[in-house]
């Protein structure tokens, strides 16, 4: 799940681990990630990161609701929230 952080950058949460995998990503970082993971391509339905983000970007609250302490301590979660500007 890619979400828009309060600091206007992007983050990614693993829906498998319920933990963040990326923080403070620029648009270019997101574009590279989406291309490298095959989620955007010249031949595919989503040809641009902008198009993909318009459809699939989640809000910060949704990301925070997903993160839990199965794979992170409470302190790590607090630190992560500070990093994303929450």
C-alpha cells in the first residue's frame, strides 16, 4: 500500500507484514518502485506513476491503521510516525 504522508512525500506499507517498508519517497522514488515492480509499464494499463497514484494512493490514517506491533515495537511505530510527519 502506498500512501501520502503528512509531509507531502510518500510511504509504503507491506500488507503482508503490516509494517512500513519505505518512508519519505519522492514522486520519482515511487515511479521507480512502480516500474521496477511491474505495476506501471509502457504496455500495461497504468503507463504513468501519476495515473497509478490517482487510483491507488491511500491516506495517512489508513496506513497508520494497518501498522501494528506484530513486527514492530511500540517505540518503532512512534519513531516511524515522527519520520512521516504525523
